[in-house]
């Protein structure tokens, strides 16, 4: 990891600029290089390597596959997603539920839009699940795999930026779920029309407009799917032009690659 001083920069990335993977069951839009979409100039920002905006058709999903040495945070916007892994954890992730999987020295897991099966065999539905999956590197490789999820919908209803996941000491006991990186935190805000929040001040920020439209102070309007990468600058205000949900990674270090 690197923490060198950087020149101030606000880099806006529009939704339609993202690489896309679209097959019969999956519509995925990638903020960074992912899979066969590789761009050496777009591998990460700060500590964030993956910010995938995924929609999965009902009755389908990601079959069992491996991960290693990665902190994976999943945030569902609509519908429900079933998680099952090789450590025996399983659960249904839905809007307002924070979820983190530490891949550690190795884990297998699947993610599917088939919650009726896990709940004992109800009637299948045809609603897609829409979620954002984010990967950050851990402080240490080879740790024991782990899993955590927690309902935080009540906190989101109070307004403002809510810390969803963090490894920072100052969030100990306050963040909904803990990640194994002491330099990173994810915040989420649900905003009504005219409501605003102030961005943290950090060496690296990544703002993603998950839903709706907002105005970023000094930069103008951002639409659903737009993202902004901030380097050595923070404190701007975001104001909702329509009901919106924004996700903000606060990072105090960067990958050295």
C-alpha cells in the first residue's frame, strides 16, 4: 500500500463509460478492470479494486466459485440475493442489510437470486436482484475466512451518511460491519429531494450514485450509475435532485501497484 501525497483531483466517470458484461442472466457494469475487461490505467482507486453494478435474473446467479485475500462487501438495492459459502454461512441479503465476506486464505461461495429455495420452497418469483459488489484488499493476507451481516435499515432512515462497513479504529463499535482493512470505510446515504450530505475529507474517496440524481458541489449533476474519484480533496456537499442513494468509500491509503 502507498500513502504518498497526491495532487488534488476530482475525476468524474459517467455511467455509460463503464465496461459491461451482458449475458442471458446477468447485466453487470464495471467501474474498474474486471474479468476480460482489462485496462491497465483503470485497475483501482485507493484501496477499491471492484465496484460492480449487477442485475441478476430470477432463478439464476453466480455458481460456486473461489476467492482469496479479499474483503468483499455486497449492498443490495432491489430484490434479494442468497449467499452460501464453504465455511457453512448462508443467508438472504436484501436492501438495508450490510454484508461482508472475508475471503482470507481461501473460500468458495455462490450468490443467487433464488431466495424461495433457501426459505423452504415457496413460489418462484420473476423479480431481478440489483446489487453493488465491492472489493478492497485486506491489511494482511492468509487470514481465516469470515462472514458478517447486519440489518441497518433504521439507521439509514435517519438520514445522513451511515457507516456501513469499516476497518478504521474510529468506527470501532459504530460501523455496522467490520472489514479487515484499517484504512477504509464505506458510507451510504438515502436522500430525499433537497437533502444533502457532506463528503468525508480523505486522501482517496470514491462516490457512486446507486440510485437517483444528485448535484455535487462544484461539479454539477450526477446521474444514476455515475461515479467520482476524489484524490486529496473532500468536504464537498451532495444534494439530491430526486430520491437518491449514494455510496462513498473513504480511504486513507492506496495500493502501490
